[in-house]
């Protein structure tokens, strides 16, 4: 059994196979497999019980721990949010980014004629100011996946990466 204390300002509810968390920044929903887990909210504690099957006991325990970690991330996200900073680097051709709808458009990557596209996952917000990109949202999974999509879309192919270092990289703060 896993138990998670619900922080102040966060509301958690369970309906069917979905756990809904909401806070001052928004809300998240997360589905779970009812064959392995039983999730209940008792006052200010979320309790995650595993099924009674002896055959699946170890697997269900690992699933319960992973789901508890995901719920903690959701609770942190609706209170504080998650942010990833990235930087646009170019030396050969002026690279430009543009966020529109659920895509980020990468224009003039290494002088290519056609733009590259990167998907924005969920309710994630992408802000582009000059050469700085800020990716933020309430879901850690969505923010991380959006950053990974942007990094993958700007990856250099068929050229020496040691010479052509243009692209979008994770920002390192010193």
C-alpha cells in the first residue's frame, strides 16, 4: 500500500479509473489500471492498494510505486508548475522558431528549403523570445515530451555534428 499526503490547495478526486488533481495553476488527469490498483481518497490522503493476486504481487507493487510517483508529480505541477529552458544556437544560417497552435515551426534550419515541425503535447505553453525558449505546464510528462520533440526535430542529419552545431538545445544555467 502506498499513501500520499495531499498538499494544501490541491484537490484530488477519483472517478472510475481516472484520478483528477486540480490546483491554482490548473488540473491534471491520470488513468490507472483497475486490474492492478485500487485508488481511494480518505480526507487528505490518497491511498493506493494493490490487488490480492499472489501471482502479480511484485509487479503490482512496482506499478503502485510508479503511479504514486506520477501522482506526486501531478500535485507538484498544479501547485508550482514545471519549466524547461532551451536555447536556439546557430552559426551558419539564421534559425527562427515560431509557435502556432499545437506545433513549433523551425524555419531555415541549416538553410533547408522546407520548415521542420515539432509537436506541443497537451496543455503545454511554449514561449519564444529571441534565442530563448521557455516550455512550461502543469504536467511533467507533457512538458518533458514537448522539449524532447523540439530537440529531436532540430537534430542534424547527414552532416558532421561537430562542425554543424546549429539547433535547439537544453539551456545550462551556470
